[in-house]
C-alpha cells in the first residue's frame, strides 16, 4: 500500500481545493450528509482537522475539542488553516510511533497512529465526494486514493449499533453496476453514488 501519510495529505489537499471555491451563497446548500447543509460539513471538517492534528501529538483531548463551532467571517481561510495544521502534524517526525487518543471513536483509544490516520483519510475521501456533489462539480478524488480507501472502508463496522441517524455513517447501500472504487467507498458508508441535490 502506498504511504498512508502521503495519501492522507493528498486527500486533505483535494478537499481544500474544493473548499477554496465555496462562496457565501453556497453555505446553505444541502449535502449528501443527512440533515447537514454545506456549512455543517465545513464546520465538521475544520474541527476534525484540528482534532486529528492535536491527536498526532500523542496527548489526550476532551470531547469538547471535537465539537464543531460556527463558521467565522472567512470560512475558506478557517479551513485552509485546519488543513495546514493536520498536514504538518501528520508529517512530524515520529508521528507513526505515537498513540492517537480519539474521544469520538469507540472507547477513545489510544489507537495506533496508522489506524487513526486511516480514519482521517477515509473521512477526507468521503467528505471530498460530499463537497463535490454539493457544489455540482466532478469529485476530484484520484482513482488511486479511492482504491486505497476501499480496504480501510470495508473495516468500518456496519451494524445497527454502529450506523444510523446521529452516527458517523448510515447503513451501507448498493453501489450499482459499473461502480467505480469511489462509488463503492461512498456506498459502503451509506451514500448513494447517484445522489443529487433535492429540487
């Protein structure tokens, strides 16, 4: 498997490239994330980037650190800062030897660094697709990123106790005939590859 830190960096940057095109009028657009507008998705990504950047230090954090906060006057700049924080944190010397404490996930850990970075990688790949669908542009997730995400996504539990409203992902759905690797990833995490914004 290619270097996970580099895959993560590319997935984060691909999402940042989409976010850079967001205009204020886009923030209330519905997304494939049930019940979330674009602003909710953006708030989620910003806090996740900062949360994982902190987790990469090996220190413990409280759940409060992971709660999304309302966007400020320049959401794109906020997201850009969060992107740089997580890219720098994952690239730090010795990061793969550190435990990651993730209070949102199961018992909070600690998790092996590679597994935790994999969590963030999947999140970026899927939410990158969400951003693209919301904005009405083709997803900019490279095929090798989607292929690398497939085996990691397949490890995400899909049971009534782990999926559903209010949880990170919905129950998986069928990807359909001729599905790409990215289609299969998003379908496994409860999104229809054919999703379009409601009329």
